[in-house]
């Protein structure tokens, strides 16, 4: 009998790969990671042993894995700046690709990935786990009924007080040569993607923003996730942007690793429509009926299926059933056009076209 499993090769055995491994394990035996790759032997040893991957399927070079491993798809969990070359090589090798967020740190890189996808005829998906959380799925299903009317404004926050990534001195997060950016690219990408999904992915036309580093290089600022290399920090620690869309709607985005706020951290999306408003992840609705203000609470049955597991399941089902990408790369391109617009606007000191 033919083997109908979806066999996957994972590239990048660092921190986020643990969440991906857990997601794939939930789908075993229908889908299974059968090969792993990392440029560090210690990382290969750790993940290979932890998840019982045969040592002959450990690779230090992703190109070698693409040539030798019996796989149909690749799951990419490496630093942002190498998302593009590994994705393009995987597509050229005839593999479907699930790539961690951001799909790439620049719009130009994503356009090249889209071109490679189209030439290969394979599926390409960005792992935007936040939109696969149960709270996001519940809100999206409600919004798709049109209950808010025209959504003309949104506010999106992803803010932390002292949670800057400090493991391994934070180098893959705080060094622009590895990450391509700071909290914009790291956590802002989640709340921005989710907001755009709620709004139906309108077409962005311009962005005005700032992206300074105000606290990240100070020696007297402590990190709750450990200390980072202040001298190596070349990215922002805070960013805010105002986005205009071609349908007349607008949104604001705030994201930070280090901010002097009351809360330790929080993510929040506020949607304002002509018929009602909504807030995520609180899942509250705010409107008016017969002259009375109304506030409604949405709920869902929490079966503890997380965003990473749900996104991996959606990707695998699309591959196995010949479906479309659950997160089209064209949507990821809109996300990066906005984030890149914040960086360009800050550098230029004015609003920029995107």
C-alpha cells in the first residue's frame, strides 16, 4: 500500500521549533516530521533526540536535506533574514513550504518568494499563529456576518513592559542583520496580520510612523527574559504607525518590547464599524439598539487547541487536499508593506506610500 502520509522536513531547531514539533505530533501518523536541519550540531542533537528523529535524517545543510530526504513539505523556523533563500530553494526543489512569521523582512523578498511559488506550483504559507487562535477564529466568524457594518477604523496594540528576547543575548532578535527589525517584525506582525484579517485585508496606500530605540541600549534597564547585548542592538524597541487604506479606512498600530506602561504585556485589537464595534481578545461587541447602548460577550468552547497546532493542521490539510494556502503570501505582502512603511516613514520623517 502506498504511503499517503505528508512527510515534512523542518529547518531550524531553535526555540519556536518546539511549538511546531508539538503541532505536527498531534497530526501523527497522517503527517510527520521525518527530517531536521540546523547549522548548529547541538540544536540538531537536542531536537533529534527529543522527538526521536533518526540520526541519519539530521542535516547541517538544508540543500542536502532537500536533495536526500523523502519529504513533500518543509517547515522553516530560522532567523528572519534567511527565510527567503531557504523558502525559494525548497520551492525550486518541488516542496510545499510553511514558513514562520514574518514571511520575509522586506516586501521585495516576499515578491521573489511569490514568484518562486508560482513557478513551482506549490503551496506557500506564512505561520501567522495568532489568527488561528480560537479567540481569533471566533471573532472572524462573527465579523464575516457583517454585524459591524463598515469597519472604518482599527486600533492594534502589542505591548510589553520589559519582555525583550534575551536568550542567547537576543542576537537573532536585536541584530537587524539577523531579524530585519525589532518588535515590529517580531510581535507587531502578529497583531497587524490579525487586524487585517478582521478587516478583510483592505489595500494599504500610505503609512506614517516612528520606530525609535529609546530604552533598548540603556544599561540600567532590566529584562524579565534575561539580559541582551546592548552594544549589538541595532533595531527599534518601540514603533507606532498610522495606516490609510484605499477604501477610506484607517488603523493605528503600536508595538514594543520595552515600554513604561502599567501592564506587563498585552495584545488588543479594537474595531470600529458603522453598526457596532468589537474588541479582541476580549471578544466583546459594542453597539446601540432602540436608543440603548448594548455590550455583548462572545464565547467559545475552549478545547485547548493552540494557534500553532491549528495553523499546522490548516497547512497540512491544504497540501493533502490540494487546497489554497490558508495564509496567502499576498496577504503577508500587505503586512510587510505596512511594517516596511513604518521604517521608511521614520527614516524620511514623513508619510510614505506603500
